[in-house]
């Protein structure tokens, strides 16, 4: 377990998603985004079951942990998140998000994540209504709203799904972070920030650009 924590709610944080990074040079990619002043990195975990794609697991996180002081924001797009939560904590995740659509006993899982010493997040797919997390969102440290169907980077932002952010903000108040994931770029950033998102997952709009630092700056500027 690491001693890193999510920033307190109220500030805008950019969480680069490494899904579109150069997987043969992940340590360098983390160093570059850290040099751009971000404090966290979004790690997309896919199991080929909950979503139709497979990415990384605990062994990769553990190796990255050895070479980075960024807050590890693990987005578990997996079936049975409760079964794997401990392995991701032991590998060095600082914050763990599970999908409401995949979890059996969400409240128990949130308690368990807290007991393991990490912060907890719940995520909603574009089609899942805000009401599905009404009772458990206030128990989380961050709620993740998907604005694309999970599984792949580089998809088109879904404006209707983003509107849910405003409802979630009403539910959780100002002290819990709201993260948004999917199609976030300098054009869509002002929209989601106006709805109340404060944590911006950005994959393609950073890692498809040769200059990652300039791309992060452009998002930061758009969030103002
Ligand atoms: C999608 C992932 C996202 C994705 C974001 O399933 O959860 O984190 O990588 O990438 P962009 O910013 O390209 O939509
Ligand atoms: Zn993600």
C-alpha cells in the first residue's frame, strides 16, 4: 500500500489515461506526465469479460509503482471487482473504482476498500441512471461518470451521458470528487466542468499528441 492520496475536492485534476500511451515505455510516459504537473494517473484495467478488451493487471501496476509517485487511480472494468480489489491494493493502487453494473454488494466493497487503506470510487456506464448510485455515491471518495462505452480509448464524447454529472453533484455535494472519462479534450472539458466534474480522465487527447506536456496544458487551460 502506498501513502499517496487523492487531492481534496474542489480543485481541477487531470488524470491522464495510459490506454493510448506507448506500452513499451510506460515508465517514461509516467515521468513525462509528472513533469507536466499532474498528480495522478488513470489506469484502465479490462478483463475481456465485463468489457470486450483486455489491458493490464496487478503485475504491471506493481512494476509501475516502483518508478512513480503519481496517485494510481485504478479503473476496474472487470467482473467480480471484489475478488480482485486486494490484489490491486497490494500492487500499489491508491484509489480503486469499480462499476456499479459489475458489483454485487457495493456498500460492502466500499467499506472493504477503505479498510484496505485506499479511497473508493463507483463508476456508471453511459446508460446507467444517476439514481443507481444514489445511496452509495455519498460513501465514495470519487464518482466516475463514463461519457463513452467502456472498453476502448479514442471514442466520441456522449453529451447526454455527461448531463448526469450535474445530478451526481446534487447527490454528493461539494466534498466528493466527480471524475469523467471518455472523449475529454479541450472542446469537451468546459462542458463537463460546468456540470460539476473536477477530475478529468484524458487518454487520446494527450497520448495521441507528440507533445504530451503541451496537450496537458491545453486541457488545463480549457478547464479555467
Ligand atoms: C475507456 C477508458 C478510458 C479511456 C479514455 O474504457 O475507461 O479511460 O482510455 O480515453 P479517451 O480520453 O481517449 O476517451
Ligand atoms: Zn477509464
